[in-house]
C-alpha cells in the first residue's frame, strides 16, 4: 500500500518537474531569442536559478534509476492486482483535451511574454519622456547654458558642469547628453556633447561625432532644420534611448537620454 503511494507520488513529481522544465526552456528561449524584457532583476535571477532545483530533482542518474525501478514495481503490482482486471481504462477524449491544452499553452505563454515586453518598453518610454519634460519645465535655467553653441574649451567645460549637475538630480535619473549641429571639413556632422573626463584643452570635434543609423540621421536633420518637433524613442535588448527636441534662445538642440537595464522591469 505504501509502495503504491510512494510510486504514484514519485511519478507525479517527475511528470510535473518535466513539464515545468519544458515550460522554463520555452520561456528562456523566447526571452533570449526575442529579447523580451519582462521581469525585475531579482525576479529574473530567481527565474534563472529555479532551473537548478528542477535539474537537481531530475538530473541525477541515481534518481532516474530509482524512478525507473519504482515504475517497474508499480507495473508488476498493478498486473498482479485482481482489481486491475476490472478497472476501466482512462477515457481517450480526456487525453486528447490534455494534449490540446498542453500545445495551446505555448502560444499563450509567448503572447504573455510579448505583452509584458511591450508594457516594459512603454514604461521606460514614459520615464524618459517624463525626465525630458522635467528638465524643460523645471530646469530651464540650466538648459540655457547650452546656448549659444560654439565648440571651444570654455563651452565644453560649461556643458560638463551642467551635465554633472543634471546627473545628480536623482540617483535613478537617466544619462543625458546634448546633440548639436556642426561641420567638419565642410561636411555636416552631429556632435554629441556629454560629460568630459579628460583634458579639455586638447579637445577635437572628431572626438564628439555622434554615429547613428540612416533613419536617426534623417530624423536629426529634420529636427535641427526645424522640420520636425516630435520626440523619437527606441528600445533594443534592454537599451532605451530618447531624442527630445528643444529650442532655447532661438537655437535648436536635441536632448539625448539613454537608459540601459540588464533586465526588463514591470515597475520603475
């Protein structure tokens, strides 16, 4: 009697562990391949470490051997039991529904992960936009330090001081820099002015050239030429960036915010 209970319990634990492992591998594959960012960092770590418990339950050769032996014993006891001769077999219809539910659960899990990633992206976008609006509305006096633009050691030093102040507004405040329009050898370039950690006296424009994609370049050209005023947000594999156009004292600039998260988040 006790042997049957132990065998039944062992088989159920094994089956549940295998199902959890299958789902875990599927979720891990979706998160890795598609770059979904859903969980907070500590939850994600627990999610990754949970597989160790599953593998510890199934991974040992001794445990597998014991499970196989218990299954053999169970079959032997079942065949020897008189009740087995009259016990009805499980309904085929129930088995079909179980398989159907199991198969359909994968697209449902994928959809939930995708929806979570979209929600995470929208939250990060909102936070970056709120940060930009906060600077424009509450720190306008500091932003006036960005004009008039001229590439010089004195200007870069002033920018460095201003960006340093902005960086210490809040410990969770995203990194912010300024993108301006300039020329090098008669070629139009975009310079990204960020905090400087070297000798300001020997600065060169080429050190500040902002490399960007064709789409970003077209967007920056339109913004700095006064043809576009809407912000641009993008997200890729935990890296979030926001281009936020502003105009100060008649000069157009772009505030460039970046935020990198090792893991996606549901909350701020």
